[in-house]
DNA sequence: CCGCTGACCCTAG
DNA sequence: ACTAGGGCCAGCG
């Protein structure tokens, strides 16, 4: 991964999340080099909330919970989008066992 | 420069 | 499943 701004790195990773998969703030943070700063990842996404070129709905916390749903147009939108991609839910959280995608670091 | 804030994460109880 | 505390990095007033 080329050396870019923090935001660029986050977007670069998030855009690589395949259809029907989800990733976590922690893994993304690790992928861009900020091992213990998963907060920054969500923060970066917040700055581009509404940008359809970035599938921010595929990013959840380590527990599979949709922590960012409140930043969407409606609280239900995030889940609707994920279910539309075939992602399974267990109660209020995503079935991580089945849909977790770990970002791979490559140029 | 200081202090607060945050779409998180870990550990402990 | 719950709460509480500490750490984390970047922006902003």
C-alpha cells in the first residue's frame, strides 16, 4: 500500500471489501498501520458519510454490531443494505463467522 | 500548547 | 450480557 494520508488509506481498504462481506475497524486500523486506533477508521468514514463510492455499511465493530448505523440517513438503512447483499444477522449483530473479510495488504 | 471528543478495543469483575 | 477503566491518534476551539 502506498504511503498516503490517513483518510486515503482507510478509503483504499474499505473500497476493497467485496460484495456480501464485512470488515472491522480493528482490522482496517491494523492494515493501515495504526494498530490500536480503530476509532480513527470510523472517524474517517464519518467524514465521507453519504459518499456512495465507499461502502461504509460493510464496516462493523469487532463484535459484529452496527455501531455506525446512526450516521446513516435512517438507523435501519445500514442493516437493510447488508441484508440486501445476503449478509446474515444473528439478532442485532452480523454473522461474523460467515461474512468476516480481513483486508490484505498488497501494493 | 492544552484539553476535549470520537462509527473502537482490550481486560477485568 | 452488563459496566468500568485505560489506551489509542487526529482534528478542532
